[in-house]
């Protein structure tokens, strides 16, 4: 039997990311018993908190945990539930008691650890993600990069796994990680059954199509903010890094260094992402052709535009339009 500790962060936990894994692991147990695969359940699941009772969503919900971290002396798998995106520093401070406990379970018992969505910030604080791969909600990617530069962040991934450390992408993509764990521990047939039971698309492996690029603006570098504003206000034009550095009267090398430090993107990446975001909006809301949209964001090479768009979204422009255009999807 594998012991699973689903951690319930104080005040900031996302309720669905606690209930979802709990229900799936319990359903695996039911299937294993009912199908005769075993006469014992596979997972022993506890909801584990710093305190026994945790109030969520301004008192609208509360979770009564089975145990506190003081009660669990040994566990095999730790699931760090997702947290709300606001005030990450406060989330970490309120839940810091989890950090030494997770590290102890890892060092003494080789516990595997999985973060769901923005729970990655709690996992990152343990140091267990250092020089390992990680993903999280697209909205938290830039902050995670800035706060933990030693982590190899893969923003497009739905699930990452390295040396028994796991992470999931944003929102309900945590379901894909839980199915991945079921597959690893219980086999393909159990994973397929549970994915059908909960109607989870197990083929998803990329979250880029859901990302909305807004750009990091809260860095305090006013010169770089000017460059960002210029890029965003001239999306229809061809913009070069040389043009931007000349406009700001700064050397190109220094401009690139400051821009990357402030935004977690090179200037070229930022220009590309802003243009792709503008193209996505046109694909979603208009009936313009792909070429018309390509020209409107400053590109003239169809092959280059298609390749760039797919790099940042995981879909071709036409596939994106077919999937998200308001008029097309209404039929």
C-alpha cells in the first residue's frame, strides 16, 4: 500500500485540487478491489494540514484534514495542492511549516513529491526542484523564473517528472498529473479506466494554447517599461532590437541584458510573443484569413509565421482558429 499525503495549504488552497486527487485515488482503490486485482486498496490517502481545519475562499468552504504534518512520520507520495495566485510571498510564509517536513520525508524516506499548478512555489522553496524540470500555471511562469532561476522551467508542459519530483501545468491540468501517477503506480488499464470515469483527456501534453501573454511589468526598470510599451503599441510594425536600443540611447548588449533580467524574456522573444498574442486575438474574434492576420502583426513569410505561432501555442494558426474562433465553435 502506498501512503499519499495531500497537503492542504492554509487559507490559499484551491479546493478542486484537494478534492480531485482525493477522489481519483479513492476511485482507483474501488476499481482495484471490485475488479479483483487485489484484496487490498492500493492507496492510503490522508489530507494533511499544518492545522486540522483549513478555511478557504473567505469562509465559503472549510476542509477538515485527517492529520497534521506532526502526525505523519512517513509517507510515500506528497501532493502539494494548488494555491491562489495572489500574494505568493504570503502563501509561502503562511505555509512555511510544510517546507522542512517535505524535505525530511524526501531525505529520510525518499518520498516522491508532486506540485499542482501554483503549488510549484511551495515545492520550489524546498530546493528539491533545483536544477530539475518544472511547470506551473502559465500566469506564474515569469515569477517562478525570476524567483528561482536555478530551476529548468518548461512553460509548455502539462506534466513534468524527474527523479521522483513532479509538477503540473495550470488549473485543471493537475488531473493529467494525477492520471500520470496512477499509470506509473497501477498500470495502463487502471489509468485508462479512471480517465474514462472522470472524462479526462489523457492525450494532452501542452498548455501553451491556453496561455495569455501579458508581460512582466512590475520590475521597476522604467527604461525597459518604455521598450515594452513601444513594442505593444506598434504590433503591426517590424521592430528590431537595434531599433529599440537606439531609441533608448543604450548599448544593444546592455539593453538585452536589462530586458532579460526585467521580463524573463529576451527583447526578440518579447516582440514575438506580443505579436503572437495579437494574432491569437484576431484568430479568435475575426474571420480574417491567416495571411491577413500574419500581415497585420508585421510578418510576411507564411512558413516563418506558422513556425513561430506553433512554437508559442503548440498549434498551427489554422488549428488554433478552428478550435477557438467564436463563430466557428458556435456551430
